[in-house]
C-alpha cells in the first residue's frame, strides 16, 4: 500500500506538464492555453507572465486630502505660513507648484512638479488664502511614489498562478483586459451501483439517492475543470466497460465512483483494465479512502487521460477527491502550487486511532488562547454524509499512533483551500 505522500507525488507527476517521473511520455510539455476576458479569469491558471508595461503607480500621487508642499521652502522656525495657490484633483495633471506656496491636493491626485510632501488637511489651519503648517513634514510624506509597487518590466503575476481576486485587481492595475490562461481539463464523472437513483426520484426500496456526483462536480468546477456527469452505471461488467470506453473518448480525467474495492460486485478495476487503462496503483494507506485506483489511458497525439477510481462511500469519495483529485486538476492547468500548505492546530479533545493507516479525520476549526484549535468528529464513519457537510478541515492523524491527546498539535488541511 502506498503512503499518502507517495500517492500524492505520483498523482501530481501524472498531472505535471513535463510528464511522469516514471519515464512515460505524457505528451507536449506546453499546456494548451486560451485568451479570456479579465472578468472571466477568476480561478483560472496563468499561462503567461503578466508583466507591468510601465511603472505602477505611473506617477507620484497624494495618499491624503491636504496640501502639497516643497519641504525646502519651509524655512526658519515653525509654524509656517504660506499662500495656497492652485489645486490638484484626481484625473487631471496639476500645474507646477509655485515657489514658497502650497497647493490644495486630494487623495489620488498627481503630486505637482516641485512638491515633495503632503501635509494632511487635519494638520493645516486655513486663514483665508493662507495655510498655516504646525510642523515640517519629511520629504516624501504621504506621497505614493511612481514605481513604488512595481517597476516597468517587472513580472506582476507569474505564469502558473491560480488567479484569485487580488490577482485580478493587479492585472487590471497593469492595464490588462485579457489574460492568457491554460485550458480547462474535461472531467467525466461516473457513478456505479445498482442501488443508485436520482435524488428526488421514486424511492424504490433498497435504492438510495445518489449523492456523490453533485459534490464532485461542484469541486471539479471550482478547480477550473469542465465537468460532465454521465448516467449511472449498473453493477454489470459489460455496462462498466461500455461506459468507461465512451467516457474516455473525450475526457482528460475520468472519475468513477464506487465498485473499486474487493467485493463480488466491485467491477471497476477489471473493467478499466479491459478498456485499456493501465493501473498505477489502487490502494493507499489512508482512512477513509484505502481503495483508491489511479490509472492512465494512452491517447494518440495527446497526453494520457488520467483515471480516478474513487470509493463510493460519501466521505471517502469526497475526501479522496479533495486531497488527490483537486491537486491533480490544478497541476493539469500548470498551477505552480497545486496542494495547499498544511497548518498546525491543537486538538480540543482526544482522538483514538487504530495504527496502520494515516487517518484524515473530518474536523471543525476554531480559535483558542494558544492559537488554532481543531475538533475531530466522533463519527468518522466513511458513510456519514453529515460529516462532510459539517467538516471544515481534515486533521492528519499519523498512521503509527494509538491516538492523539487533547492539546497535542497535528497537521491540518483546510477544506476551503481545496474546495474554495
Ligand atoms: P462501493 O464503493 O460501491 O462498495 O460503495 C460503498 C458504499 O457507498 C455503499 O454503501 C454504496 O451504496 C455507497 N455509494 C456508492 N456510490 C454512491 C454514490 N454515488 N452516492 C451515494 N452513495 C454511494
Ligand atoms: Mg457499489
């Protein structure tokens, strides 16, 4: 059985643009890209370096409402009395500052030529056309200098960045309305099982509402993929093979749900192999999610399709797709940081553990006097659909311990970092 880290590394290598470290070529190292309007670029991954065409900001401007002054003009003892001449408003170029005068100026307005500091209006007394300054400002005070954020030619946002709202603002600030991003991977999601029916359909005894595809589709879309949820597949080998072969015609990633364990009706692995999928591995030493099959499907002239055979239990399916599937979808888009950083959190209460597998315990987060706190749920059953709705994080309970005590620190992954 593979350890978590090894499974993740192998999956990310499958998704990396340069191909697999196992030596198998996965197609062109250049990711396909397309141009999108800035407004549509949220969550996409940059396929170009966004470079500042000019200095940011492009001109010196005032950070305050107040008066533009030339500090060298303030001679002798405080206070200083100077006439107010002219005005600098936003959206206009101000006239130069006349010697031994001050100029009215507003936040965002260009610093007039000859001025080198701003005195905020709260610190100025007006007597008619005269301004009285109580103290001498230092040169540069309340001035946002040209190029202070970025110099012309600097990389504002590097290639491989998954675009968050702050990146969109920066792209706009460096005058971009269109960005080159990598194309969306196509994900096909396929649930298996004779017991499955659509939510809201007739409740035939023995059947259950199918609840995984809607969650996985939402996660994959948030990770930047185009998703197709295919019709449920009966527990019949021929039906599995037909559905898999058809899905693999145009999916970059095929996600199957259920039937990947060792029961008599677990047909996914043999059916995948029958249609030509090469299984990379199918067991990971984690709980939930031990039976997780990962495979590759060769496509002429294109990179291999990647197959995820997820276990059907709702918590197992969602946890494994969050930890392995989402980073894979990000890696396929050239994301330079497909897996989020771990954070450390202190357990609010003890958590018992059977040694053997790394446990990804569903948990909530909170704040305590000593920092971030994590509370693992009492019910960690892999079939507990409620737990996935309540979970904010996964606490990593090490494989070799018999439990973690209250107050002990563990690694935590925030689900919002994976399914944001
Ligand atoms: P399996 O992995 O096929 O052995 O299924 C394990 C458990 O998860 C069984 O209780 C199934 O009924 C349930 N299950 C499988 N697929 C789904 C699904 N798509 N939605 C909800 N429950 C499922
Ligand atoms: Mg099943």
